[in-house]
C-alpha cells in the first residue's frame, strides 16, 4: 500500500483518530463547549449537542469495565484464546478493545499499547498495569 493510500485510512470522521494511531497516540474527541470527552467519534457532542468538537490526546490509561475470553478465531491476529474487553478511559469514554500481556479482572488498571497491522494503522489494545498506579 502506498503512503498516500495509508493516509486515507478511515472515514472523514475517524481519520484524525487513525492519523494519531500511526504515531501510536491515542486521541479522543472533546467538546469545546462543555468539556465532555467522547469516543467513538461523532460530528457533535452527545452531552450538549454542540458541534465544537476537537481531538485531544488521551492519557492512555483506564480500567477494565467488562471482559470476555473468546476461544474462536476472528481472523488473523486474533488467535484464540484472546480477551475482548470494554475499557473505560480515565477521560470517561469506553471503547471495545483487546487485553494483551496478561490476565485482568474487572476494575483493574490498564494502559494502551499498540498492535501492528499490515496495510492499516496500529490498533490500540490494552495491557495490565502491574502494581497499580
Ligand atoms: Zn458538549
């Protein structure tokens, strides 16, 4: 894939997210009117309907909100068993992701790490923070 094609990964709404992912930086939307963070990207704020949405760097840390261990392959890079989780970021939004690098319990602290992919930006996944934070 050429660099030009790579830059166009994602739709216009999610493109800033994938451009940041190329640099292994996790970003979320923040409403400039009320300060609320949100993810996945939307053209307006879910809290106050403002369209004054900006992208900001997330801390990359959060807690496990829910998780399931799956024993079926979902394709390359998802060799079973693997853990699908909902992680609540410290900024508030929740995202569906994978837990890698060890077992977690609900409520455990995790931090973002990146899974490299061929022909697409790295995917944010999460790993346990050993010893808490
Ligand atoms: Zn708002």
